[in-house]
């Protein structure tokens, strides 16, 4: 008797269909979201992954360093702006007129401190005022600094400090240049600390007054205002003469005494020249410090008003 064994094709097909249906069911079944327990406590972010707080002094230093780098990339332009005018004044008044015997030989040592002090002030004032006039009127580059996470008053203070740095560097460069041009003796090393104090205060005063002018003067009138302001300031600053030597012109002595730049030049002469009557150094430093405070307050208020507008 022959036994025939059948192939389980039907069963295989049935199993395959069942597996396919099961896979389809699993694939189409939506995944249930995992609901966090109400009792779970969220993990606090670690201090290393959180945002770091940068101090405002560091931000202020970065802004100041950026302005210094911009100036350092154009050294010849800076030297021309800072030294060209005082160099010609020294050459004409101290060299040409002295060689022609139009001025006495004792006048040359008196002239050099005045020109150095004037250089510190004028360079700081121009470095602060002129860029501010352009920034507020045309270029609007000041908006980049105002968007920094630092107070508006600190941005204004940075402008004063930067102008002071430029003025101090210009005056420091003018000292050896003037000594070589005029052929006078080198200034004593013992006088270096008071000289630095006077030049620092004089440069900061130029930066503070530059902030005042930069926030008050409109761009269309900057040439006229600077011409009207700088010329009287330069020639009533006791740069070419001493304040106490004007006893024959009392009214002009009063005008020169009101000018705060006078006390930069008188301070340098008080340190360097024993034979010339000059205002005592303590009075010079006190007047300069007071003038810096007043000009800074006025300038920062003007800067804040222009920045908000």
C-alpha cells in the first residue's frame, strides 16, 4: 500500500500571511508617548554648560583695545596728525627766530614744555571730538558700541580714555623730537613722575572736552566751530609764554588764567624750569583734576542724550 506525503504548502502560506499581518499591525500601531511622572524632579543644568557672564570692565577693555588697534594700523597718519603742527611751531619760534636773534636764548627752554602740553591736549581733543561728530551724523559706527552689553556712560568714558591715550602718546613722542630740534638739554629723570602726572591729566582733559564738542557740534558746522574754538584755546593756553609773566596785561592774564590748558603748560614748567616764575604744581594738578570732572560730567550727559535720540 502506497502512502503519499503531501507538502505543507498551504500551511506555509498561511504562516507567512499571518506573519505579514502581524508585522503590518505592529507597524501601524502608534507608539504611546512616554509621560513623565509628576514626581520627577528636573535636573538643573550644570554650571559649565550655562552662559558665562562677562564683566563690563572686560567689555570696556575690548572696545578700547579695538580702537587702539585701528589707530596702530595707520601709524603714519597718527604721527602726521599729532606732530606736524607742533613741530612747525617749535621749528619757527624756537629755531628760526632764535638763530635770527629775534628771540632770546632763554626763550627756547620755556617754549618746549608749552608745546608738549599743547600737543597732549589738542591730540586728545581731536581724537575724541572729530570721530564722534562723524559717528553721530554720517557713519553711525557708534551704534556698534552702543549695542554692546555695557552701559552708555561707560562707552562715553571709553571715548575719553582713548582720546587721553592718543594725546599722551603724542606728547611723549614730541618730547625727544623737540629736544633734538631745539638742541636743548634732556629733561632730568628725577622729574619724570610729575611730568607723567601732568601729561596724563592734560590728555584726559583733552579727551573730556573733546567728548563735549563731539556731542554738541553738528556735522555741517564742525569746521567753523573747531576753527573758532581751537584758535583761542591754543593762543590763550600760555604755550608760548608764562602766565605770571603777563603782569603788564592784567586783562589778558585773566583770560589766560581761565583757560584750563594753561595749567598743563604751567605744570610742566613748574617741574622743569627753576628760573621761570610759574604756577605751583599742586595748584596745576588741582585745577586740571577739577576741569576733568566738570568736562566729563557735561560730556557724558551729552553723549547719553545723543545716544538715546
